[in-house]
């Protein structure tokens, strides 16, 4: 059966020119002699997304996640490679982008709908649904310049999730509004994924939210795609990249403490601990170097390992609590079995009158 590919990236590279200041940047438009530093935001990235797939993108700031999404939406273009997008895209990147501040909220619904390729009749069918979802009341007929930032974000989100997209792109946009509205947003996104078979591309630092919506994860570092596969493995790699520096600092402190103890006691066991601490520090440093180079870091600890360790900790605590309850009962039973003590068995002293 032929795959229904809706997004296709082939060896895509995106470069940015970094100038020393705004003046140099302006001069660079007119002259190629102005010095600049070239940065690879996306470096030879290749992947495909099938229709209806849910994919989360992970990586530290500057990894290339948002640049990839901007190229999919057509906001930015690659310097090298090919990109094919085969469906209507709704992007929750900058929720308030595309608004005309002098137009009312209702007029902006039509404006953004037309920008997404919808006809006026199609927008009219969706208008009331968008208005109800945004929950901004009578402000819908007021100029957008009178809205608070939260109201603009609500309207932007309401428009983007209700225009019947084929591809929904979410870049940290599910934190809009108060707790109740955020819950409503999550429920709506889940609804269009399940019922409308929408393709979801999701960028977030919240691994729990990503796991809730996505089955596939892509891990990026320094513009390179390092892993594309199961969501749990992608999350493990992302988490471990963040823990690499923390573990290096911890390992260095452990080595200093081990060396101080060895110098004090000068035993073979203490020096063995120093050697083990050195090996641990070198391993941590290797992971930090791997992350900085944009290489795939070694998995320090998987989610399954963490869950197993947590379960064992709970089990050990339960056993200890049970033992603490049983011990007094056993002592009492042993005392009863042994019979009364000699003191208890001896008759009281009788004094002669």
C-alpha cells in the first residue's frame, strides 16, 4: 500500500547571516563585502510525515525546531533542499499574527480565513463556532486594538483550530489563557486529531503534553536531526541532553569528595572509589561534548528505568512499613509463648503479723 505523504523534507538546509549590528545588516543588503557570520539553523534535514500522523519535535533552544515549522508554513524558505507540503496548514506559532488592529474581531475572522484559502461562504459557516470558542463576548465587534493580549491570543487560537486544517502546527501555543481555557484548547486539539484525522506537528518543552498527543518524536540538536522514531525514546534523548550538564557537575563534586576522603584515609577501597568517580566524570563530560557538537548523546537513563526505580522505591517503603507493623506483634506473640516472667510468677512476699 502506497504511503500518503503530506509533508516531505529532502536534504533541507537553512542558513542565516548574522551581522555585527543593524547598520551592518542594512549595508549587507546592498553590498556583499560587508562581513557576517553564517549560522546553520537547519543542517541537511530529511524526513517524511504521513497524513494523520502526530509528531513532536524536541530540542534545546536553537536546535532548529521553529525554523522547520516556519518553512512548512511558507514563512521562511530553505537555502538548499526540497520541501513538499500537500495540505492546508494552520499554524499556532504567533497566534496574533495576521490581525489588522483597526478591524473588528469578526472582520479579522474573515481576513485570516481568506489568508488560509477559505471562501466567504465557508468562513460564514465557521464564524459562530469561532466566536463561541474565543469567549470574548461583545468585544468580537470591537477593533482588535482594544483587546488585551490574552483576548487576541484566544481569538487567534479559535480561528486556527476551527478552519478545518489538514495540518495543524503548534509551537508552545497551548498555554494561552487561564487554566479552564487551556483545558478547552487541549480538548479541541485532541478532538480534531481523533475525529478529523488532522496531521499534528507539535513543538513543546512539556514532554507529558507531547506524550499525550503524539506517537512519534523527532529530536534535533544544532540544526541536525539526530533521532526520528518512538516518542518515548525521543523524550529520553531530550531529557538526557538536559541532564548531561547537571550530571557532569554532580560527578565533579563526587570526585572532589572521593579524593578528599582518599587523602584522609589512604585505603585501597577509598582510592578505588576515586577511580570510579573519575570514570563517571569522563562519561558525563563525553555526553556534554556530544550535545554541544550536535551528536546523539548516550541514553543515561530511560523512562522505563526511572519508572522501575520509582516502583521499587515504593515497594521497599511498603515492605519497611509492613515490617514495622509486624515486629511488635511478633514480639508480643513470643512473649506470650514463653509464659509469664519469673518476676510475674513469684508470689508476693508475705509479712508475718
